[in-house]
C-alpha cells in the first residue's frame, strides 16, 4: 500500500509545468542591432545560459555565435566562457568527447589569462564529465581542486554543488556511505541558501543511494520529494532522471510493470531534449523490466539500443551495463556465442573503469582532501589564536599606557598642588613674620618713647630742683 501511494504521489503531483519565459527572445532584437563588440558577446552568452534547460539547440546556437565573435574580436574572456557553455551543451546531449574538448579549451584560456570564475567552472564541469566517463580518479581530482578554490572564496553555493558532484563519484564507485555523507552536506547548504534546484537534485541522489543500499522506503521518500520540487521548477531533464531512478527501484523490487510506466515518461522527456545518455539509461532499464517479465527478445532490443547510444555518446558506465545485460539476456535465450562476446566487452570496460589503481587513487584523493582540510582548519585556528593574542597584547599595551598617563597626570597635578600649597604657606609665614616684626618694632618704639618720656620727666625734675637751690 505504501509503495502504491508513493507511485500515485509521483504521477499526480502535477503535470503542468510553468512555462519559463527567457530574456532570450527580447534580447534577440538588441543583439541584431548591436555592434560586434564585447557587449554583444556577453548578450549572446546570457541567452545561451538561459536556454540550457528549455532549449539546448538554442543554447548551442548562441554559444557558437558567442565563440566565433569572441575569436574575431580577440575577446579571451568571452571565448573561455563560450567554450565552457558549449561543453555543458555537448554534455547535455551525451557528446562527452566534444564536451571534454570544450571544457579543456575553456580551462586552458582561463589559466593563461587568470580568469578565476571560468577556471573554477570548467574545472568542476570536467569533474562531472569524468564521473560519467568512468574516470573516477580524474573526476575527484578536478572536483577537489574546484572545492578547495570555492572554500577559499567562501562561495557556499558552489561548495554545495561540489559536495553533490563528489557524492556522485562515490556513488558510481560503490562507496555509498561516503556518497550519502557528501549528499547530506550538500542538502544542508542548498536548503540554507534556498536553492531549490540544487536541493531537488540532491534529494534524487539520496534516493539512488538508499536504493543501492536496498532501503527502498527511504529511497521512494527522497525520489518523491525530488519529483515534487522538479515539477514546481519545471525541470524536465531533472524529472527524466528522477523517473529513471524510480524505474531502477521498481526493477530492483521486481515490479517491472511499474518500472515501465515511469521509464516511458523518462524516455519521453529525454527524447524531447535529445539527451542520448538519458535515452541509453532508459533503454537499459526498459530492457531489464522486460527481462524480469521473461521477454528476453524485447530486452535484447532495448539493451542493444542502449549499448549503441552509449557508444556514440561516450558514456562508459552505461555501455558497460548494457554489455553486461546483453550477455545475460543472450545466455538466457541460449545464444552463448553473443553472450560470451558481450561478457568479454563488459569485463573489458569494467576493468578499465574500476581497477585497483583507480580505487587506491580515489582513496588517496579523499584522504588528501580531508588532511588538507584539517591542515587548513588548524592553520585558520592558529591564525585566529595569533590574532587574538595580538589583540590581547595590544589591549594590554593600551591599558598600561593609560595607567602611565593617569599616573603622570596625577603626579603633575599633585606637584602643582604642592607648589601652590607651599606658595600659600610661604605667604602666610611671611605675613606672620611681617606682623611679628611690626609688633616688635611697635613695642620697641613704644619702649623707646617711654624711656624718652622718663628721661624727659627726670630731666625736668632735675631742672626744677636746680632752680630751687639757686
């Protein structure tokens, strides 16, 4: 019952996609009237970017126009961006070799001219491309370079995308626990940043992870969340991928009829977008559904389509699965000759994709990234401690200087006070001494006058006596 409800949720959440109106149409008039300069290149690139999901042919058209004009006017930044956009276009239609050439051209120009943004974009895109080509060690190498650069730039959105892309590498190389770990890191960042498209893709990847761990209820839960978001966003390519993964899950749980229903929807969307890799994946799983139903001839028909499409678009992963499936179906029909041929092909492809050297290289890259991350964290912590210590030292110096200043000012004020007090005291002493001196003089003068008076009086008496004797 739970599984049935989940299927209904996927199908009936809504089939009406909001029509995305791009600036491409309104810009076309501006582009036609614009001179051949860098502004025109940027307009062409803008239209190419906005046409990715809705019309990859339009994206190709404007991408090549931007490339030719950039080369004509020697606009290196525009040339690098155009190569990167064209790499995405080729990747979307499954032309992986052409995609690789475009990304490498973009990276070369960006490195020579120090175009940081294009360099990081093309580096990350190469990582995604090498994942699908089965070159897991190279994929991790490029993705970790991009991750370190984005961490240094504190670009959270790009870091989240890097986490999601690294998770895919680990999923394809059967390291599911690591894949889940990186997907949760990506999901946390995407939700924090409210980037719905990134969240939808990570939910889809988590569904695949839990499907690989045979935790089917968890897988369906995440697939449903992903499908709802992608329908809201009108992401037809994303829905094609989610329906493909649901088809895989139903095949894993031996429900081929349910698988065929969702796989036909995925096939329809991939046909609309001319996505050869998606079509190859769909046909692989449609073939598996028919094989489960016991119809090996129909299974072989779809496996063959998948094998040829994968070979044309250069997807080693899908090609290896198709060859393995063909070997199994031919064996079941008694055609042991073709069964052996495709067994050998699947083994050759598998050995080239998954060998001991690559496994050790993947482990080495992950260990190196984690070590470098810890070293950066330790370095950042040490720097933080050093800055904190320096701040404390500066604060102590300021406090000491303030204390010294206060002491000096207080000393000056005290000395000034003492001098003032001394001056007042001296004035008081001088005044007292003056008063005492005046009192002494006055006393002496009074005594002098008294003596003089006595002498005068005595002399007068003597004279009076003398007269009487005469």
